[in-house]
C-alpha cells in the first residue's frame, strides 16, 4: 500500500529539519525556504496543518475542511 504525501510536505520537513540542526546553516535553510515558497505558489497551497499519525489517539482531529 502506498503512503500518500502532503502537498509540499517534503519541502516543509526539510526546512524544519534544517532549522533544528545544531550546526545551523542559514544559507542552506534560506534555499530550503525558497524551495518551499516556490512549491506553495506553484501548487496554490493556502494553509498547512499537522495531523495525528495515529487516529486512535484523538478522534477530534479527523475533521477536515474544504
């Protein structure tokens, strides 16, 4: 079974991981930020949202809009 991936999810994850490293590289993170920005503009992303990995933990987070 294939795992679905969020739109621009990899770009967002790469940027978050970049800013959390102990050897913070501002130039690298800026490139990743610009990559994420390009992705959200190209794919017309309006909003990001984090969801539970395990839906059994909280049934309330299953509500989706739009």
